[in-house]
């Protein structure tokens, strides 16, 4: 049995030996810092399939830690964990950078709130007159700390340099901006706007590489291009149905969350699958472990 090293809201990480890790994406879904009891079928497979796709697309931008997502490449002991087909990745172990490497191309979320209040983003001034969901003049690298408990804290680039060193911070910014520009260009051609994304970087053999999940609906804000216009945030290809339902349900967001209705689960799954198929041009039914009758 592989040793469990970490269990998060969505992912479980196991020691696969020889400098390798097994990362397993579950179907768990969270909102407002709570994990719901009801899984979203195949969500873990979408996250894994999307990550594998982008690792290939961005190979010329930066190396990554992915060895294989093919179930045949997994260690024999992995079979004791459960149904891993299509939801597990064998990856190289990295010394992770203690930063959340966020790139923003549009003004949304916490960045919009800060701009509305102070005219800044991560403490840096932005041009006046921008609206919610406005495209920024240039994509911006806006790092944050990785909080062990509670919420991550936004930091300036100068603070990031003091945390990880100037060379690492500069290289992280270069990699993340290049990855965002490459991905955003492809996505736009597919009818999707990538408003922002969070990347994880780590050191392997003294070089920074892209790790963990890459440009998934959980780590990125995907908007349908036809619905985007400055002035309001479009509906995202992510867990928005869960957030919307939770807001309407009367849940206090401190106690255990109430059960998710079947239609909310189904709508959420549909958004994840659509994001994968629209971005990659591939049928989700062809991914490992997906039953064709449930693929769409």
C-alpha cells in the first residue's frame, strides 16, 4: 500500500517511491471553505484530463512534473487505493515554492474588490475607469502566500522576492506570465476567456517546473467568451451552481453544509465536462475511466 502523504479538499497525494508521487483527484467539491458530502461524478477525471492536456500544450513554455496519467503506468500498489483510472497522475516530487503564483488578465474577484475600494491591485495602481471584468492592459503576476490555516494573503512582488529570493521570484513570474499568455490565446480561439489562474511551481533538479493542477476549472476562472463584457462577471465554467445554490439555501456557511440537490450536482458536472471539451477539442468519453453513456 502506498503511504498517504497529504489529503486536501480535493486531492490525495501518495508516496510512489523513487522520487515520485501519486496525485489522485477526487470528486469532492468545496465552497466557502467547506467540503460537501455529495461528490460531483467524474470531476476528478476532468481535473486530471485538463492538467494532462495543458502540460502538453505548455511543454515549450516550461517543464512540468507530470510523468504519466496512463493507468497502466501507475505502481501496482495503487490498485489498493480504489478506482484511479483517469483521476491519478504519476509525478516527480518537487520542492514546492511557498507562493501561490496567480496571473490575472481581467479584473475579477478579490482584485476587483480592491480596485473598487482603492484603485489598486495587490497594492499597485491601475488605470482609472476600469469596470468589473475589464481586461487589464497587460496580464499581471499577483502572488500570494500559502496559508497553512485560514486564507492566503496577497503579497507584492517585492515581498515575494524577499520570501523566495530574487532569482526564483523573477523566474516564477516569467514562467507564469508565459504560460498564461499561451493558454489564454488558445482558450480565446476556443470561445473561452481565462480571466485568471493559479499555478503551483516547484524545484526539480535546481530548475523551476510547473506542478500540481494546471489551468483547471478549480484553479482558474473560465468565462464563455460570448457572455463576456466589462461591467459584470459572466458565469464561470466551474462550481458556480454550487455557490449560487449555497447562497440561496440559507446556509450560514459555518455549520456543516446541507445536502446538494441532484440537479445542482448534475449542472456542476456538466460545466466541468463542457470546459474540458471546449478547450481541448476532445471528447470526454475518450478519457480513461469515463463511461460513454455518462460522458456528456
